[in-house]
């Protein structure tokens, strides 16, 4: 999402003309000292909700005269009353990211844009920045970036982080330092290792991205102690702690690569890839996470801008998936449609009409506020489309307590921000996400009674802001790697490079000298936002500048063991280090958040046993020579000699596979029980569907059934597995049990394997074990999408693959009449 776009907005509303601030540094935006923005009027105190009788009295109004403040009425009636009181111009003024308010009816201004990707961020519309830090609230907990948090494969942790972030958000709101609507998380699938925004996402698997979305969104939105069905007959009235937003919908994963940017890119996507990969996390986010907002992306998809496509927005998100919330554009998307994409050679009033009719409720920008009223007056769009958008927006604010207050959260304050518990949670998230890639001769963990001096060298040895990535706000504090290791021994720090680009090789020699004198050497290298970021894709998978030279020279001269720590989001080709006997251990630390140095040191010295798994395939750098970033197909394209993408469709050599991660202990798996066959009974209305098979493969007489035709009976067909996980080492540790489905053999273009379940479990050392159970709905977990865009359940013999293949459990799917 763009955070510093310039715009001027002049709009007549109610009794005054309001001018939005021109673009300025978001961090220098004027601070707010209120929950409700009544800055244009005089009130006796600061208010945290709209429908306060004293507030209306301050405005010279009687609250009893406004039915939208009547708590005895349903949200539906209250929102309708609010909308019906507005003029057309006033309605237009509420559907931009800065909702201007209507003072004559007591409706305050509201800033929709806040961010909470991995903690409360102060990114927002320049000059109108509602979430901010100052002497009152100097910072908020900065958790690891999403790519590292996803590497924990710990679903309960994902939700717990969401709960901590939303508690800090509510506390900041009470103190006038944040909004209630947060445009997070980013759940785009990392289709290509060069994409610059991998750090913001849960990785390459759409199921993992979806499960992350469900848990993080539930953590942000759910009122603790209740579920979506508790005490709420109408789910459109279910209370929200804060509002989350799953973005960027859809097929968005090209930012700026060799002159191709996201504003101009047209993603050519098959229906098969769209359904099975690009839409799946969003479908899960809406259906299972009950998210209250979805953001559409800048790019075109098959020739149509994502924010102007009614099939994607109105038909799918709101219709098929039943979104209970609003759809918002990525910021200035309408401007992009007109100026960059020249969509239909539209004028602004045409673009506004197109997107409103497509189902876009909120424009992060100035087109809706400036042109929606004119578009209605010119007959290009019905005023009812504005009413529908306002209904979706203000119903969310009703659910948030913006009008009535939220007593459960009113006592939250400064002590709930940067609490000891939240800082420890951020540390633990980093510990759990860190992935051990190499550990020759069980070099790690280091023993603090033997290692007294530690050389900590490299461009990230003293990392601070690099650890928190983007959309990051101000952290409570930083614990850099040299700070973390200082708790375990005497640290000798040398940068080895001036910065990540490592252009000054003269700094390598002091690092070598330090390594010669130390009992152990920790090299902390990698990438940062100058290499991979929003609006910045990579062109290769190599370490920048002289970093490889630094690593090789230091490791060849080090007196003690060498531990290589990589900070990055995307994979890096470190094959030279993987094969180098002078480098005993390699750790991937992602971008580990404010306590990253603490977590890294704890893992290296064994206070924490690493259990993270790679959420991305790490490729050799020649993979990027085989196909362009702009080729959207997931499956191999034989005519162009393009390989497949992600673990599901790429069967070539890998530096490290998806799901890889070592431990300081060892685990074994044993099958306890599993379903061997599923017999699906068909009626006369459920017809066999054809599937393409590879030449020479066996083709069953009834290859597949349309899952839609099985909908009423899908719940009857469950598959159960139970696995015993035994820790055969001495150390306690956590293991991630990953269950893949391998479809029946011979189906053309089927995934090699497809992750259908995972569970992180703690197992005590010394031979202790735990049992892990899985239950799968055959329609949701064992189906596939064919080239026609049908969701099908294939018949025949497939198998569950546990982990890297240590167990293979056959399952026969039969159709009976």
C-alpha cells in the first residue's frame, strides 16, 4: 500500500468547505489528543464515542432526536437513519479514507487508515495521520515481521499476537493515538522468490497464508471471552475489538521489477491458479476469519483493474463469500486506474461510477469524496450505491463501539502498551520462528561455560531498525544482536561492511582479526529494505556486494566455531556456506522484531531450541534465470521451458525446501491410526466429471465429482489421522507436524503435494512422546481445481505424506451408487 501519495481535497459539505492537508511526512503529522475527532468544534471534554449525551449538548444538539444513537434499535436501522439524514454531498464526504463527518447531525470526522501488520504502525495518509507516537505514547510492541512469525507454524501464537496488538490498539485509541480500523494483514502468496514484499506475508503456501489470516484476524477482531455465535443472533452485529483488513486482493506480487511496476502490471491469471492459489487465503480470511474488510490491489487482472471488477468484488467477496464489512481500495488506486492504466480512457466521474458499481465501498484517496456526488448527478451511478457503501462502512463502526463505546476496553491505557508480557511475547515469537538450516557436528548450542569471547560481525551485527522491517511504527526498545550476545559473553563487534550493500571491502580485515581472537564467531548478514521492500523487487538471490567475501574470509580464519545468521525475508543462495566446512552452523532469522538480538542469542546458546520451518522454498540463484517474475502461472510452462513455482509445482533442485528446519534434538513419527478408505455415496443427480490424465496412467471409470454437488453431504465424509511424535533426544523441543496430500497418481497438472494440515507440538526430551490428531473434510482438503475452474473431488488412491516423507499413508477414495 502506498503511504505517501500527494493529494489535495476540496469538498463542500454541510456548512463549510474543508481542505485536507497536502502530503507531508507521516511521522511529522500533527498529533491528535482525542478518540472522537471533534477538532472543528468546542467540547467540554474529549470523547471516545459518538453517542454521548454531553457531547451532543456541546454541539447544541439533542441526542434523543437522532435514532442512530438509540441503542434499543438494531444496527441496520440505526445506520439507515444516519445515512438518510445526509445530503448527497455529505454522503460523498464519508467514503474517502478521511471521512469528513457531518457536524450538523453530530457525526464526527473519522480516519479509516491505520496499520497493524506486526504491531501498531504510524504509517498512514500524510497530513491526516491518526495513529502516531509522541511523549505520551513513545512506542508500541514491534513483533517479528510476518514471514518469520509464519515460520513458527504456531496457530495459537498467531492469534495471541493479534490479541496483544489489538489490546495496544485499543489503549492507544483511548488516549487519542490510534484509530479502530487497521488495514492488516497482508496475505498475498509469495509466488516468486524475488518479490520485494515477502517480509509482510505468511509465505508461499495459500493454506498457510489462509490459516495465518484466520488466526491473526480473530486475534485482532474477536472480543475475548466470546465467539462469533455468542449472544449474537445477527452476525452483522457481532462486536469487534478492532477491525482487520485482508489485503491485497488479488494476484498481487509484482512491485517493481526491471521496469515493470504494480501500477501498470496486468496479471494474466488462469481461473485454476486464481481459485486454488491467489484467492484461497482471502476466501479463508472472509469465511473462517470473518474479517470486516478486504482491500483490492493496484494491478489489473486479465485486463481489468482489481478494484473495478464486479466479479471479484461484488460477486465473489460480498456475494459468494458473504463479507460482513467493507471493501477498500489500495491507496490512490482510482488515480492509478486513470493515470497509469488509462482504464477505458475514463474521466474521474466514470471511474467512480465503475468502482462503486463493482462493489468498492471506500476509496483510500480523493476520487470518491471529490467526484461521487457529480457522478450521481450526471446519472452515471445511483445514489443507492453510495448508500450501500455507507451502510457497509458505518455498520463496522457500530460494531466497533465507535457510536456506543466499548466498556470492556475503556480502562486500557499506557500500561497496556509495551508491557513486559507483550515484549516477552515478541521475543518468544522470534525464538519460535528462527530456523536452523545447518548444524554440523552439533556445534550448536554453544556452551556459555566454554565460550567466553564472541566476535559478532557483519552488517546486521548491530541491527536495530532493520529487524522490524516495514509498516513498523516505533518499537518499545531494541535489542540488537550485539546486545543479545553480550548477555552470554564478552562481545567484540566489527561491522565487516559499511552497510548491507557491503561496498567497502577494507572493513573485512578488522572482522577477520576479531574472529581470530574469539572463542566463537557469529556472522550476521543478509538483506534489508534497501534490497527487498514494497516497490522494490530483487533481480537475483545473492547476498549484496562483498558479503560473501566477508563470510568466507572470516570463517576461514576464525579461531572458534562460526555461526552464520541470515536476516532476510526471501531466500538467499548461500550454497557456498552450506557446503563450507569452516561454517559449522547456519540460522535464518527473518526480520525478527524489536527483540531480535535477544532471540538469536538465546537460540545460539541453547536457551531456546529452534523449531521454526521455512515458509518459503529457498532456490539456487539460477532459478531466476529460468523465468520472468511477471509469468503468473504456477505450473510449469513446457513450451517456454519455464519451471513450476513453489513446492507444489517445482520438482527441481532446491537449496532448502519449503518446511525445512532442524532442531537440537531428534523426533520420530509413528502412525497410531488412519482412515484407509472413503466411500462416497452418489445419487442420480451427482454426475461423474472428467479429468485429464497423463499418458499411460490409469483412469477410473468415474474420475471425479463436482464438490458443489456434494455440498450437502461433505460433512459426512471425514478422514482421521493420529501420529505419535517421539523426542528421541535429550533436549526438550518443539516439532511441526506437517501433513501433505498427494492426489491420485496420473492426474495431469495436479500438485506434487499440497499441505492440508500442520500442528506445532512441544515434546519433552528423553524419549517422551505426544499424539497429534488431524481430521480432514474430504471436500475442503482433498479436492483440486481443474483447468476449467471446477472444484472437483477425484477418485482413486492418493496418500498423505507426513513431513519430508518419513510416513506415507495411503487413502482410497471410492464413489458408490
